[in-house]
């Protein structure tokens, strides 16, 4: 926004400077001429022209030096040179013969508009002088010669401005060409980098696919392991049941052996052999009970290990599922990145082509401006 404001200010300053230069050219060609009152007679006016042969006209003004009319030298001579005209008009006020509607312009008007107004006059008035005022006060006149001189100076100034504009345009276009070349080179380098990004993206996608396959194998093995652990857990539970039954049977056998020992003691001598057998049964029941307890204890440890293994396997399976989702999301990102890189590559290629086309057009414009500049020289 600031750059735009500065540009507008600079443009206005340039326009002001140009107007001042053109206005100075106008001031330089304004000529002073005698100003007379409207009641001065024709003979006196004729004497002014005879005494001032360099003046082409006189301006009739009021008491405040405001223009009332214009009297051209040649017109006055022509009118008074006719038969009986000198006798008729010599003592008449000059305003009787003066042009009461001359072209009057202000010194602040545009020189081009003044020239246009002067050249748009019809008939004999085309070569009449133009009265120049400062506000309402007469400052001087513009002759046809001074108008042509002013027009020539304006054309020369315009020609110089055109040449400068052409030269400036050439320099700007050359800078634009350099920038276009830089853009083309940058687009080319970016295109090469885009190719590398495409290759890296494809490699990453390939590695991601391998990782996906590996995780699928791990997940499959985890599911198999989970199934096997479930079967192992069932087998351990069966062992626990059997161990419990064995423990109960050993308890019953121990009770039976105790009862048998009591009955053998009652039988006395006849039950002594039975007592030995009962004692052996008790010992065997005790050993069986101890073994069952050890087995039960070992089974409990196995159950705990299996339980921990189940939890670890479940966690591993969940992590595998989460990893699979992350890999799937990452794969989608890689796919989007691949599409973006491919699209960017196409855009860069298009930029490069447009840069080449713009470069050709800019070079053609430079050549045309060069020819135009040569024609204006």
C-alpha cells in the first residue's frame, strides 16, 4: 500500500514538473504590445504602428487594463487604404474597427490547449494575435510566429520525453528479461528438486510398504501366539482340575489308611500285617499329597506366566493395530505428498514455458522500442 502511495505521489510530482516546464515555454514566447484606450482614434492608432513597426497589433483595454478588443496592423492598414476610408474613420474611435471578440486566454492555461484554440479559428482570424491575460489584466500577446515557435518547442520537448520514455522502457524491459531468466532458471532448479522429491517419496512409500508387510507378519504371529496361549491356558486349567482331584484322592486315601490302622490295632495280632500295609498307604497318600501340592504350586506359577504373556500379547497386538493405522495414515500422507510434488512439477514446467514465452515477447518489445527510438531520432 505504501509503495502504491509513493508511486501516486511521484506521478503527481512529475505531472506538476511537466506543467511548469510547458508553462515556462509559454511565458517565454509572450510578447509585449501597446495597450490603448477604446476612445483613441484610428489616425492615432495608425501613428503607433508607424512608430512601432515591430508590433503586429494593439490591444484595446479599459481603465483597469482589461481587454476590450484587438486591432491588427494589417487589418487597420487595409481598412484605411480603401477609397474614402481615411476620411471616414481617421477621427473615429479605434473600437469601431477593432475585433471585439478576439481570442483571449489566461497565462495559466495549457499551452497545447491555447495552440488548439488558436488553430481552430476560422477565416482571416486564424493569423490574428492571441491576447494573454493574467487573471483579467492584459499581460501580452501571442503572434502566429510565437505560436508556431511554442508548438515546435512543445513537439521537441515531447520528442525528447518520448525518447526518454522509450529508453526507460527498454531498460525496464531488460530488467524484466533478466528477472524472467532468473525465474526460468529457478523453475528449472525447482523442477529438478521436485524430481528428487518424487524419487524420495517413492522410496519412502516402498520402505513403508515393506514395514507394513513386516507388521502384518508380526500381527499374524501375535494372533497365532494368542491362540496358542489360549489353548495352553485351557490345558493348565485342566491340569489344575486334575491336581485338585489327586489332592482330594490323597486326602481320602490318607483318611482310609488312618481308619485301616485303627481297625488293625483293634484286630491285635491278626491285624499287624494290615497295619503295615495301611502305613504304606498313608505314606503313599502323603507323598501323593505333597506331589499334588507341588504340581498345584507349579501350575499356579504357569498360570501367572500365561496370564502375563496374554496381557503382553494383547498389548503387542494393540500396538500392532495402532502401528498399522499410523502406517496407513503415513501412506496417505505420502500419497498426498506425491500428488502435490507431481502437481508442483507440472506447475514449474508451465512456469518455465511461460517464462520462455515472456522472454521472447520482451525481446521483441525491446527490438520494437529500439526501432521506434531510431525513427524518432
